[in-house]
DNA sequence: GTCTATACAACGATAGAC
DNA sequence: GTCTATCGTTGTATAGAC
C-alpha cells in the first residue's frame, strides 16, 4: 500500500467533493457539473486535475483506503486488547455514518461494481480484502487469547461483521434511520463475539474517517 | 399491500428486464436504450408502457415486494418452527443471490436512495420495514417458545440479520465471491440466534425470488 | 402498440486563448 | 491552472404516422 503521489491543494478539494458525491449519489449518480458547483471551478478545470472520471474515482478510493489503513494502525497503537480493537473498529463506522449519513464510499461502489471502470473496481476489492484480513487477524488473536468465544471460524465472523456494518448503512439510508449503524454495530459485537468477561467498554473515542 | 393493476404481457417483459438492470447496474446505471436492446422494442414503445423512468422503477419495487410478501406467506405455511422459518428466509437470499449474483433490487436502490424519485424511494422504505417487522415477529415468537436465546432485543436481532444479508450481497459483489451471502447467512443464524437444540437443518428447499 | 423522427438537456471530454 | 467555446454522444421524453 504505497503513499499517493503529490496532490495539489486544488486537486484535494476536488477529491473531497468527489468523495462526498460518491457517498451520497454513487459513481453513476454524479457528474463533473455537480462537482463544478461544489468546488467553484469550471468543468474543463476539473478535467485538468483528473482527465477521466475513472482517474477521479480511482483516486478517491485509493485515498480513502490509505486513510483507513492509517486509522487501523492508530487503533492497534491505542488499544491493546482484541475486544477493544474490534470495538474501536466498529466505532469508526458508527461515527463516520452517524455524523453525516453518508455511505462508506467503497460500500456504495461495491453495489455499483458491475458498471465501474476496472481501476475503480479493483480499488474497491482491495479495500474489502484489507478490512476482512485485518478483522480476521484481530478476531483470531482474541479467540486464541481467550478474550471471547466464536460460534464460527474467524474468517466467517470477520465477513459477518463487515457485511453487517456495510449493510447497515444501506438499510439505514433506505429507512432514513440515523442510528442503524450504531444499533447493528453493537448487536454484532454482542452476537458475533461472545465476550467472556462482562465488563462494559468505556473511554470510547470519537474517530471518524473522512 | 394491494395487488398490482393488470399488466400486459409486454409490460411484464419490460419489468423483468428493468429489474435485472436495476439489480446489476442500479437505477442511475441503466437507460431506456439498454432496456430497448434487452426487450427488442424501440425506446418510444417502452415509454408507452412506462411513461417516466420513475413509473418503471416504482413498479419494479412494488412487484418485487408483492412477490416477497407471497414468499414469506409460503414460508409460514410450509414451516412451523421459528428456527426453520428463519432458515428458509435466509435461504431466500442465498438462493436468489447465489443463482445470478444479482443484488436485491431494494438493496441496490437503498444505496442510491439519495438520488431516487420519491415514489421509488418510498417503495424501498416499505420493503425494508416489511422485512424487519416480519423478522422481528418470528424472532420474538422463537424466543418466547424457547427455541433459541437472543443476546439482543428481537428488533436489534432482526436488523442485524437483515443488514448482514443485504450487506453480504454488496461485499460479495465487490469481492467477486459468489458464496458470500451463503457464508454470512449461516454465520448470522449461528451467531444471532443461539439455537438451543443442536439438531441439523435438513430438507432445505430451493426457493428463489425473481 | 409499435414505429420513425426529433426535441432538448446533460453527459464526458477536448481545443486553444489567457 | 483556469477559462470560453464547443464537440460528439447519450440521456429522458414527446409528436405523430401506421
């Protein structure tokens, strides 16, 4: 996972707007015209920074994945226990969705995968695989250390947890229910990981991904 | 939930094609031109059956919901136990996605909700609410009868199960993993419902929704 | 009910001046 | 790096003949 090449301040503003539009409208649901209104540049200026829509989409996904990787490293450095790390991971989704009701960009793009340019689609796949392997590793560690018991294999538990979080955003949006991700997140932790000690989790930090 | 008005055989073929396009490409990802190629009619002929794209989208959602209602009644009439009914419900998702890798139309539209015409969006909300209330009722019954124990309230368990199934399609598509829904479905049943007796489920029927 | 023809806007994208 | 101007294509939708 290498670092992005240098991106100019203007290009960053374009990326920020594009990400919001992808989260709200989807890749097929926004245009350079929409972007133009948000950023305050004319369409050809946008093409100067991202010649094809495909470039823009792929860069949004790559930047989001990089930020996610950093956030998970931060979690590893902040929390020691597997249970606390999973809780912090779930909080990432709760805080991100709860603040804005915007979908995970890769969740939206995953639904649209069939129609996406190949580079964008590949980025989404990489994001999903990274999340699943991180979750599986943490869950495996928690099971081995006896922090919690599983009713499934770690990879199945990871997939269930991840699918539930991504699905909660889709369902929450359709229901117009802001609290859906929080409800699913907490229920998933209770259900997927049978935590052995019953101590409550406190000191929850607010760390959303933009 | 009233029955649809009469729909001509040609209009039915248009609806079938439109549903597949929504499942694969999303509402913003298909056009009357795409539809024209699939059905073998010219664009104006399509507009004769469904004047606005909004009419087409709303009718697809309403018909899908009606079929889903019928399938759930069928499940109630076929299986007695709450556990078997939940299993049959999950099988509905497994079979539907597994056969074609097409998303649940309402899952796709839920992601796109922000950009949808009001009628279409309302139909998606109704579909979600219907599914959640059905699941909650069955789960409540299963808990009261002692078939399984919950770690959450029935409404949280229902939301978790539903979000996991819808999310599994999105994630499965992004990963190009055909078995994602089946894996999530089985893991969710194991995790969400702590089944008391350990007897295996047999005689699983294949009942997919088109 | 289906067609040809067409309106009119929006789309992604480029040329070339500044 | 941003702009005006514009290209060619596709989008939803309508008029009117058959």
